């Protein structure tokens, strides 16, 4: 799978469907869940008080160098993240990050 299989380009950025794994020992993009068609995101923060959501947004912001926000799934492990900026640049940065984390 590729980032384009789990994302949609929008005029204001790239929207990505993710599956979050909180309380992980490693903070990274960890491949794809092919059955759910989602990018697996591992974060260290616990799923309490929005801390894991903040960690997810922070990770995407670091990788893409753009602002990010969760647009769906605030109380679920399955979320949609919008990374604001040039969709092609964001997609390229995320592809590179998923390759290096494998």
C-alpha cells in the first residue's frame, strides 16, 4: 500500500485515514492496515484527555513540516487527519517516512 491509498487530496492539504496505537514504545508511522485501508500511527501518549490526539498531530506536523489536525474520530482509534499545505509535498514526505520506519 501507499499513502495515496489511504488519503485524499483537498485544496487545503492532504486528508489521511489512520489507525492510532497509543502507549507504544516507539513514535512513528508503522506501515498500513490493509484490511481497514489505514496508515498505522504509533504514539507514546496514552489515550486520555486528548493526549494521544495531540501526539498524532505533532508527529504529522514534524514529518510534513505543516500544521495538522484531526477532522474525524476524536474518540476512536480510527481517525482522519488533515495535514495543511501542498498535498503533493505532504504525500512525498509521508511516503519517505513510511519507508524509513519499516
